[in-house]
C-alpha cells in the first residue's frame, strides 16, 4: 500500500514539472519602435498557435542594444539598422550565424494632416524656407531614423539651414506623436510609421541614395532560452511575412 502511494506521489511530482516549466516559458523580444504593431500582431499569432508567452519591449535600437549590453534578459533582438546589431556582435552578444537581414523600409517627410507644404527633393530647394516651426525625427547621433534623416539632410545640402530647428526624440514613434500633435510642423519618420497614423500626411519620400539602406537585422541574443529559436524562425516565416507586408515593410531576400 505504501509503495503504491509513493509511486502515485512521485508520478504526480514528475508529471507536474513539465507543465510548470511550460507555464513559465517566456520569450523576450527587444525590437525597434517602428516594429511595434507588426511584432505585436506576429507575437499574438505565435502565442495562439504555440502557447508560448512572448514578452516584447519596443524602443530605439540604440536604447535596446545598450540594455542588452548591460545584461537585460532579451532572447531576440531586431534592430532598425545594422549599426546597433554590429555593436552587439562586436561585443559577442550575438553571433553572425544567428543573424539575418529581414526587412527594408523607406524614409519619408511628414506634416500634420491638412498642413502639408511643397517640397522638392533637390539640393537647390530651400527646405528650411518651405515651412515654419520645428522638424522632428529621432536623435541624429544614436536613433536609427535620426541617423538616416541626418544623412539625407546632409546629402541634399539642407542640414546646415535646418539643424537649429531640429528636435531629436527618443525613438521614431515619439517623433510621430510630436507631428500628430502639431508640436512639430514637419517630421522625418519611416514610411511604415506614417501609414499607421490618421493624423499625419506624407509629403515626400527621401531618395534611397541619400542615406544608408534601411535594414532590419534579426538575431538571437547570446544565452537565449531554447524556446526562442522557434519564434526566431517564425519571424522569418511566410506567416510573419504577410503581417510585415500588411504594415508596409519590405521583406528582403535572404
């Protein structure tokens, strides 16, 4: 009788371990702010399909990379540029073998809805005289969208005349909000961010040649839990591709 009770007790404990572990399984994804809507939808789809919890953190790629460097428990990192992925790779926090360039995007000039102005993407155009007030984008020394914006403004010879009116924000979504509220009369954001807002209008797209290619590299972070590889693969799948395209991202050949 005692042996039977002991066997039942041991079986109950053993059987409960995988279930408890499964309940605690969580994949933490750090992703660029511009990916918020797309990654959230993809994560929800994966959770419903696989039953694995996805925890997301969205911010500027620079902020997330620095957090990972300091030991933040991220399993997957998706940046809005190569610079910050390279930064982590150089510190051996991600490996080249676990890295893939997944998406591309466009850089656009926006204004509050109903308050657009004429712009010609030409070096001879007087950009600073085309509108009054401030121009919002990400911090031009660290936030990817701001870095791209500065490159374009310099390439078009507009930088010197507009830099004193430029407002650098913590990430691209913050720049979008400033323009939505009319606190900035113009903004430089990604095309995908402009598309999700009903409060701004796209005035023009910056020439691709005016800035570095906008790419979104994806990687597993060193020490990622075993479940993370599944979601990493899912982000590269055709199911995820459909969602990325829905939000305006352009899948890259891999």
